[in-house]
C-alpha cells in the first residue's frame, strides 16, 4: 500500500525508505473501504490532517487489545480513524456525530 500522508512510524523511528516500504508491505492491512476513503481524502486541501495507515492499524489494535465494545471519537476529519476503530469492534454499534463549531 502507498501512503498518502507522512507516517508517524517512519518519522519517529527514522528508518530508511526501503525498510519502511518493507514494513508496510508485510504488516499493514487496509480494507477496501479504508483505501477508497484515504484515496478520496488525498484530494482534499487539508489531506495532511488524516491519520496514516499505520496509525489507523494501531487504533484498531488498541480497540482489540482493550476488548472495547463501545467507542466514541471526538474530532473527526473524514472518518478514517473512526472507520479503523469501527472495523475493529466485535460488533459494530458505532455512531458518528459530527459538529461544526464556527
């Protein structure tokens, strides 16, 4: 998978592009819906606000690790992180409420 924004993993670990590419190829799992959302968001003027694939996967890992059955997310951009969390829940009972504060 190709990432549309800078990965926290790559930035924090300061790894080579070759190693980073290998890590993505063998470890990152992104659903078709996530990929389509990421691709669509890449065209947005503020696309840099979207979390990276590995961050979404980490959120999903935390949901599973904690055994979460309900989640609330405050501060949604286009919903990639919400989708990552929702797909990791044992049964999707996830409601997204968006507020625009001017």
